[in-house]
C-alpha cells in the first residue's frame, strides 16, 4: 500500500542495512520521501542506495559513536537539508541467562538500543521542532519491542532496553507534543530479521528456541512493520498514533 502524502518528507532511518530499517527505507522511498540510510555496513548501504535511486542517501554511521553520529548529521544536512521524519530502527538483541554476566552484551544493547537513540534525537530533534514550527508534519518513530511489556526468560537486559525506549517515547510526547512534533512508539512481536543471527547461544538462537518460535508462530515480515511506520507518518498532522503493538496472529 502506498502513502502519497509522504512524498514531500525528508527522513532518516537507522539500522537501514537490513531487517526493519531496510524495509522502512524501501517503503518511504517508494512513497516518494527522501531517505538517509544510516547503518554501519557501508558496502550494503551503497548497494541499497544505488538500488533505490537518487532519493536515497547512504550514510555509514555507528549510533554508538558520537563522532560518527555528528558526521552523519553533517552529511544529511548538507545533502538533504532539514529532516522531518526520524525512524530509530537500529537495535541489537543478545539474549543469555543473567547468570552468565555478559557485560559485553549488556553494554552493546544499552549503547545501541537506548543511548544510540538518544544520540539520533540529539542530532535531528531540533530539525523536527523547526519543521513543525514552520507548519510541516514532523515525526519521531521509535521501534521498540513487545519485549518491553512481556517477560521472556534470558531476555532480561534486552527487554529492559526496550522498556526504556518505550518509556522514553512516552516521556518525549510531553516535550515534543506541545510543539506539534508527533512521537510514535512501535512494539513488534516476532519478526523475521537478522536479529536472531547475532545470538551466540545456540540453545536460544535460530537453531534453538528462537527457531522453534518461528516454526510454531510464524513471524511478521519486516515489510509489515515498515507499512505501519509509513501509515503512522502519513496521518493528518493533528493525529498522533502514539503506541502501536503489532504481533503475528498466532502470538499471544
């Protein structure tokens, strides 16, 4: 489904090299938006930008590195100007029992899923406020997870980072809403992305628990989430879809 009202928008999408971020970028470009593709994998971004055409800009960046985000912000502003849609889709999911004490994984999830989002908001939040003040539609969209609300054993820290993102989104509505910037928090359930391939515990990964869930439930496609992002961002300026939970039909 297309959303023609997005054809005047300028967007930044993190995590754009794969999964939900890539699908969101594809959807927004198809709807006519100019989209800056942010992710760490420069080669993949270059391929995707070439495929999507002149409305796509490859911006290699690491949301866990402030200098990298600063450089990305400079490139986006020099190329596209003011941004009016920011989609925080970059994330990592590294489940393990808390007893394993995996500080490396905990730090990576917090740095990417929480602090990385804050870095992006710091870089492009002023654009959203300026766009709204000029009468344009402005959106901050955060991709959280059903893990923010539902407890999954071995996913304690991942769930905590997503709960933080959901809470951050709610709190930011109180700051951005009065200035006509919309904030949408999306919590997908089981979705077919690369997230599972990062799991280093075979019992929990694609050949273990996660794979069994995929077989039993049947996941969403990343494009399903992308459609929801585009739908939310295409609503009339005075309508804010604040919290969206999307699950496969068989997921309770």
